[in-house]
């Protein structure tokens, strides 16, 4: 075998491996495992911004973070469940903006999922039991994308709904800053 | 002998079933004025085009058979005027025939188009049909808000009443197509289309989304029931009623879960706290003929299967698999069955 063909074989092999490792398009139509739980966190009665140290990253986060399907399903839920009613399309209103770099209760996907599931003081309702765990994770994945945190190849270049907004691929990347969560 | 009879035995029941449902989903159903007009137009087109086609083929064969026997007077030879008089008059006749045929098609097309448009100006009932991935949201519009009716996936039409169906979409392009009645007409996000139907034969027909709209496009069908006018009014009156209060303890347990749990975030059940607006209205779910936009026939067993694991029956559907424990599943299905 001549060396150029050996090189091209190597390149092909490497490409196949790289493709196999690519799970951004992975889609679990049934949430797996069924009955999974969003990590329980502190309830709105006890929590203060930044009052708790971040727990170790939940292993389920990898299923949803940077996942194309989770982000697009989350985008539909964000409209359907009327998150826009308080948070607008990320710019905030009655609720805090979601597209800036400040995360009062943590900006990791599992921390956001906990925030959605448990609710937070001053108006954020608890969605545990109203949405499935899978849907809460999807929503968390989309909320992260509002400040450009997921990688660009995971977000949609066009919206799932009627929208004249800028495509998400152009969302500027904001740092994940928990600094305003320092105990007062 | 035994072997050859076997396939027949397998096919025969299918053929018989085909006879029974011959108008269920068929362009030849003649279930509505529109479908009949269209079928007439189509027949005229087929007949005119078939006659012309056969004539062309006939001339072609004649030319092949006569080849070499007569010296052709082609245009380039400049002796066209020397052609046989019969040939000349035949050519003139041929041109005239083409003219008449095209004119006939144009007139037939115009007349059909105008008469369909005329029906649209004579609207007596207005329905808004909104396409979603992958189900149909149906609203019967009425000036009286207490008569406005919202349902899903099963369209009831009154016999002989010109009904205008306003077509919208919430996500991607869908297409309304009930072959036995009329169609197709697209449902386009951000736009309003409409189609007018005057049903002329009672019965049950099947509609189908006719524009690829995602994974479950094939499971986005619509049951259309054409009722006599009194039956239709009775149906409307019944559908306007709120959901009945559950009587049995099991159904009551299901009621409590459905109206407070995750079901209520998306589904609406009239007269209860369940008021989600993003999934099919369930107020009279058990009175409908199918589950999940024609995916399954309505039955207790199918309800069990659907509620427990919709993702295995219609993978990708927006309804999540919740994984209800058995006792809760029994309660939920018992409650859904009371929604008649």
C-alpha cells in the first residue's frame, strides 16, 4: 500500500471517530431514564442569591447541555409556558434578564434546571410537577443559550417559531458570572 | 391449488373492506360540491387530452407506415404549396381542433373556478383550522362568544351548508386535504388561507396533512364527519358543555391529577382548572373517534397505551412520556373516559 493512500485511510478513520463522538444532534424521544429527577435544590423559602456553594455537576447535564434538540424544544416551551411573560425574550421585564452574564442562582445547566423546578423568591413559580423533568432540562438548555453559553454548532440558525429576531448563532457570548451572588 | 387459493383468501377481506370504505379517503368520493366540480373538470381534461393524444399517436403511426412511399414536401424544399389538397385541409382542420380543444379546457376551468369562488361568498359557517406539529386545532367561530367552540382533530360539518374554513399554522407549513370533500390548501405560518366546502353526502371522511411537516407528518390526519343539520346542531350543543364532574372515586383521583399535574400545563378541559392552550382540547376527548390526530382509534386500551408512553406510539410527538405509575394511570384513563 502506498503511503498517500495510507494517510487518507488514517484521515478517514479519524473523521469517522470524530463523527461518532459528535452527540450534539442526539435525540432521546423518551426521556431516559424515565423518572429522572432534576437535582433538588433549596426552596425559595430558604435560598439567598449565592448562599449555597455549587454542588458537583449533575451527570445528566451532559445529555442536555449543547444538545440541538434540547435547545430547540426548550425554545418552544419558553414561548408555550409563557416564560416570555416575565423574562421577555431574554431581555427581562418583571423577571430578571436571561441574556446577560449575571446568574443569581448559578448559570450551570443543572443549577438553572433546579431554579426552574423549585421556583425562586419574588415571583418565579415552581415548575416541578407541572412540566416533566425532561422538559425542565430542555428549558434550562435553552435559557443558557440566551446568553450565548452553548457552543455555536448546537444553537439554531433559525427560530422554531415565527420570529424576526437575530438567529441564535449570532448571540454574543456572555461570560458566566455568579459574582452578584456573593452573600450580602 | 391450495397454495394458489391462500393469497386470494388474504386479499379478499382487504378488497371487501376497500368497498366498504371506498369514499373514506378518495378523490372520487363526491362528498362535497367542490370535490364533484373538481372531478368533472378533471374528467373533461382527461377526455380532451386523451383524444388529442390518440390522434397524434395515430398520425405518427400513419407517417411511419407511409415513409418513403411519398416524397415529403418539407418546408425547406419551398414546394409546400404543391401538397395534396386533402393534406392541406387536414392540416387546417388539425390546427382548428387544437384551438377548440384548448378553448374547451379554458372555458371548463374558468367555469369551475367561478362557481367555486361563488360558494365562498355564500358562507354560512366559519371555522378556524390551525395546523400544529402534528395535530389540528379547530375553532367554530361565532359572533356569540358563548357559542364559540374549540376542539381538535375531528371536524364536524353540516350537510349542505357552505362552510368557510380559515387555515392557519403555528409552526411550519401544513396542507389541508380531505380528498373526498375538497383540497388541497396550504396552512402557512403568519398567513391566513381559506377554503369553502359545501358537503353533500353524510359520512365519515379522512383528511391528511399533505405538506411534509416533520417526523410525524404521516400521523397528522383529520377525521371529518359530515352530519345532517339537526345532528350537527346537537353535536355543537353537546360539545359546548363543560366536562362532566367525575362520579367514581377512581375517576375523581384521575381528575385531580390531570387538572393539577403536567397534563394541565398544555391541555385544556372546559369547566376545570386545566387550561393549557398548546395541545389538543380534551373537553370531549372520549366522544372523538381517534387519539393523537388519527394515530390510533379511540378505545380504552389505546388510551392506556397513549397516556403511558406516547413516544413509543408517535415518536417525536410533543407530548412527553411521563412514566405514570400503574395506579395513577388507571385513574387518569378512568377520568379521560368520562370526557364524553
